[in-house]
C-alpha cells in the first residue's frame, strides 16, 4: 500500500499536467501562426517514433498486480493527461469494465506502437474497443505469428480465422481464403519440408488505419539431400473491422509462391 502522501503527489502531478494542457491549448492559435520551414541536411530523414518516446515516458512500469485499484485509476488518469499534452488522444470504448485491462493495454502494446513521420502540431486519436470472445483474446502479435509460421514451417499449424475476406500474398492480389490455401499448398509441395530457422519481429506501427508489422526470417527449404537457406524481410498489414484486427496483406521476401 502506498501512503496518503503518495496519492497526494499523484493528485499534484495530475493538476500540473491539467494546468499545462490548458495553457498549451490557450496559446495554441498563437503558436500555429508561424510555422518555420524545416530543412534536412545530408542523408538525414525524419523517422518513425514510438508513442512512449513522443510523450517522454520514462517511468518504470509497475506490474498491475502490485498496485491497488485506486493506484491503477490514478496512474491511468495521469498517463492519459500526459498523452493529451503531447497530442495523443486515447479513448476507451469498453464501458470502464476493467481498469487493469486498460493498464495492461497501454503498458504492453500502446506505448510500443510507432507513429509515422509527422509535423509536431499533428494530433493523433486512438479508440480502444475491447473484443469480447468465448476464448482467450489473441493479441495482434500472436495473430501475426499464427499467420506467418505455417508459411515458413510445414510442421506448424496456423490459425487463419483472422484473414480478411480478400488478402494479398506477395504478388497474388485479392485472394479468398480457399485461393490462399491453394497457392500456399502448391508452393509447399515443391519441398520435402520447410523449416523456420530464425523469425524476428522488428517493428509495429500504425500507418493510417493499418497496423503494420515488419520483421526478418531465415528459412530452410529442404529437399531429400540438401536445404536452401533463404534470408529476407517480411511485412504483414492488418485493418480493423467489427472490433477485431484482420490480415489484409502478407509480404515475405525470398519466397516465390
């Protein structure tokens, strides 16, 4: 349990952030009157930025099990105000059923998301919509893994429930799920087996309304007497629909389906 002084410090910090936020909004129109031109020298180009870096989040994250309900609630309020101060608006459409789930979403997924290159004055808005399911929720990381692993490993069973009605697979566009399975089965039958040697996630970022994953793979395509090792990158794009994420584009470098 934290002391009353600790709660008081939270309240003070909340008040300070609110005050700063109001001040920033009050002078927003003045700041937007003059927008200096930005020139990049040499080969430097602005890059994507993680949400935690944009909002200057340097806190040590405490496991939610170590915090009381009141501490969880106060922390969420403070974080949401901090985000707004840095032009990140996160709204929740879950009827406030579980603040701990909100805490987990922010600490385990949201802070690690990447924003595309943007001017400092741009504001981003996100809506968290809790997905209710009879089975345990599947994170987007797990979803991507379940889609890619069967393509890179013939001994891995996949879960294709989260494919969009039409999917792009490398150069094959607008595939239905049966057509996707046909293309994949045809390519896999050319080998004795396919073995995933290395499979890595490199980044996860929001581009428009799409959640884009990128990573690398090292895969063995084996015949009776030898295996060819292929190295390359991969990218998967997901779009939201009916409160869920669905895969719409799969690109795997080095594989000819």
